C-alpha cells in the first residue's frame, strides 16, 4: 500500500482483494466520479478516465455489481494515455442501495465503501419524520454509521419539539442541527471524517447537501441552488455522484437528490430502525401477530395507552409491506427469467438434433 492510495481509503481489506484478482498490468484504483458513459478514477499515478471492460459488463448479471462511486477496482491504464479500462470490482465493505426509480425490479448502489452516511433533512415545510425513518432503514442495511443532519434550522418554528421527535425515532443515532448557509454547526460533522475515512451525504433535493460539502471544503466547489419559493421543493443541482477530499483528509460523496427512495430488501434494517416496536411485539400473545386487532396484541396495547405513536406504527407496517411486495415481485421475475433461459437452451438443443 502507498501513502497516496491510503489517503483515499485504501486498506488491507482492498489490498487483499486486489491481490486475489491477479490481473496483469493492472493497478488498484478508486472511482471518484461517475459520468454517463465513463468514470474518473484515482490511482497512485494520478487521475484517469475509465471505461468498463466489455467482458466485465456482459458477464455481470446484476447492475448493482457494476462499478459505483466509492468502489475500489482493478484498473488497467492505457500506455502513454490518461485513460484505461476497469477490469473488475473489488469486494465492498459497505453499500448504500435503493430500488431503482420506476417499475424495474433492480438494485441501485448509490455509494460504496462508505464509513459514515450523513442523512440530511431540511427543517422547512417539507420536513418528514417518516422520510427520516426510511433513510435510517437503508442506512442500517448499508453497513455504514448513520448520522442524522437537520439542516436549515432557521426555518423551523419549533426546533426543540422537532428535535425531541427525531430523538424518539433515531434509536441512539447521532443528530446534528445545522444551518449550512450561515456555516453554523457544519464543522461538527468533521469528527466523523478523519484521514482516509469516507462519508456520503444523502437526502432529497434542496436540503442543502452540496452547501454542507462546500462548507467542509472551505470553498464553493459544488453548485448550489435555492429551493422553489412557491412550494419549498428542492431543485436538482448535483447531476452526478462525486467523491471529494476535504482539507482535513476525510472523503465525502455528494449525491443527486432522490425523489424516490424505495427500499431494496432490508427487513433487518426495518427491525433495527424500529427496534422499539420489535421489542413490544415480543410480548404479543401470538408469535405471528400482525398487530391488526388480534387478541393479546401488545403493540395495540402500547398504541392505546400512548406509549407508541400511530404514525410510526403505520410507517413500520408500510415499509415491511414494501419489502414483502418487492420480494414477491423479484421472485416472480427470477422465475420468468429462469423459464426464458430453459426455453432458450431447449430450443438450441432441438436445433442441434435436426437432421441435415
């Protein structure tokens, strides 16, 4: 390992993965920018433009297994050029994933190999506890340390009450209140970003993700834009994912705002995020209690006596329902794909048996 690569988070875990790959004329590299058709990677020798090898693209069964920002990859530079080819993706330490937007049943890796994920919400008219819970579920599954960031504190008329509400659902996850425009509270986030430590800033459009990163960088590197006045909704400013190095040595990935944040698997993430409900449910009379009026339901009792918030319970049930539906859809898709493959093989065999 070299000092330059270590600054970008290269460690024994990735070095072992690279050694196991054993591909000639290749070097380890980290993806720092994802463009539409290519990537920018950082190596010991500097930055390179990179394209995915055809073999890697066509042999990869799932889109989620293709390179994402934050990934360490096996890279082969072109001799005498500032470009090269990505031959393989090294094993990941963590991934923040969601279901791709739209109707397709597939996983999208938003960021890879992240140590800390900052879940940013704006304390304006669009603030939602339910959205914070959804982000916490995905963060719990990612393998990263989640940190809740409540930005635009000046727009909140009841800051103390909102903080108490967030603390109730956070389950001990650190919470920071910031006003990025005024650079208030932002520098406190640096405690999670030591040298070589990677973080990602996630949240809907308009919550101030790019402004937060600019404050941590100390200059206006990333474009920012105010939310629309007429509805308070955010406007996309970040158009691609990019990993940047902070003056303190930490690394941050800025991501485009996500209008849709659908879960990808993650029942364990729901259980961790809603641990309070899970604990209450252990006292239900029936092990398979659905908490929908069954006799002896401890969850319903907690709801009746005010120990449990009804909106939180409904969101818990909604998220579990999404995961169950997605699992059924994915299984159905897998069965259809298997049938198509069998049919293709059978047809090929029949053609091979035909007499000349």
